[in-house]
C-alpha cells in the first residue's frame, strides 16, 4: 500500500470502524484495519481494506500496522460489558501505544474517539468541553485516563483531535440497541426510566464519520483540541421515540416508570450479571443529557444533518431488513452483535 492516502483504523471490526472504513474508501483512501474481534468482511470495500488481527495493547504489532499511515482513527475500545481489567488496559494502555506511535512515526493527524461518558451525570446543560469530567464506572474512568495521555502529547505539539460523541446510532448498530429494536419489532411496550420528558441527545454515525473525515482534510492547529459532537435536532425522549414508532409503523409505546425504584432494580440486576444495562445507561436515562456542539460547528464550519429520530429510524430499518441474519449471529459484547437480554427477556413477555 502506498503512503499517500493510507489510514489506520483501530477497532476496525466494530460498528464505527466499518463506517469509517467505508467513508474513507469511497474517497480513495486505503484502509488498514486492526482489531481482535472477527471482521464481517463482506460488509467492507475489500479492495480498499487490509484486515489485521492486532491488539492495540501489543505495541510491536501495532507499529508494523501503522507504518506509512498518514492518518490514524483510534476507535478501539473495550465496552462496559467487558471485564474492568480489559477495559482499563485496552482503553488506557492501548491509547498510550497508539499515541506514542503516532508521534514516533510522524502521523499527520490522529483522531481519538473518546466519549461523553467522561462527563458522568452532570446537572448543567448543555455540556461544554471545559466542564468537569467525572466518569461513571470503569469505562468512563478509562476514557478520562486515556484523554489525559492524549492531552499530554497534544501539549507537546502532537496533532491529535479528541472527539467526544454522544451515543451514536445507524445501520449495523446492535449491542444494547438490538434489545430495543427486538422489542420494537415485536410491538412490545417499552418502560422508560422516569417520565421521558427529559431531552436526551443521540448522534447519527453518518454525521460522526463525516466529522472525523473533515478533521483529516486540512492541517490546522485549531483541530488539535477536544470537541463534543451530537445531533443538532432532538426533542424529549417521548417526542423522539413517538416519531420513531410512527415512522417504522410499530405499535410499541414508551410508558413512564418511577425512576428511583427502577434504577435500584437495574443496579442490582447489573451486579448479579442478570442484565446487560450498565450504570451510565440507566443513571442518565431520566435526566437531560446533551452537549453543546458550537465549538465543533465553528472550527469545522460544519454541522450534523440528522436528528435523533432520523438516526433511530435508519438503524431500525436496516435491522428489519436484516432481521433473520442478525438473529442467527448469536450474542456478543460489542456493538455489531446483539447483547444477551438476561432477565429483560422475561420482563418482555409481560409487556
């Protein structure tokens, strides 16, 4: 592969990795993909992609994969269903390896995909990039620790862009959303933590991917910074989901629940490994959760195209189209497989 127009994508087998690879490949880039999970190779532009089984914690192999890459998109992450040790080592040590190598190999631009989980459960909205970070659980804390490494190298002049996305949704998104889509497919009533009158921002993966690419188009010092990203158009949880249900012709409806008892129940089920819903999900579910994207819009001269409901509709329509194949995959712990519903599958039968 030639040096020019060569991008390394960590977490290449994942939901975001797939979309990033497609987007870059459509614009003439060659993509080196690294991951420890299996690739659904038929979903990728195979003539533009090199698939490697590389753990980001293995610096020697990662260095070989990164050789001659002009851009690095670091999207690899151990998700909340992984063990705390794997979360910390993958998300912190893995990020350290990536960033050290990008400096050593003089990579033109590194995009690090962090998370708005670093903000924990804040009371102030919209959240801006300078607000305090206070992660919930191993995943949130690992992202904060990884960002500290990135900030250290950014201060030394290494061209790194940190992106903090809201939960992003789109085609090929499964994970916890497969549980939601399964219930919508079966027209089941869906309990929402609290009243559903809170505003909870999501993000289309298509908008996220376009923003990532836009950061690589030019060399600007203003890009070496941290940026929130989320949908520009979103309403309350009830409003967005009502639009979603109407568009996909589902008879599902949200129904309100007392927030505190449900959170305590979900916490107990999580600790007993009976539910895949992790703390940050249910702790924020009844609260406003949205970030300011003004900084991103100003620096990039760009804004997201899709609303919350647009992103959900796109993801669910793909799910419907591929329903039989998706159900044949079995469960997993990443965003491209469904997660085991545990006791939620029992609850579903009564709703």
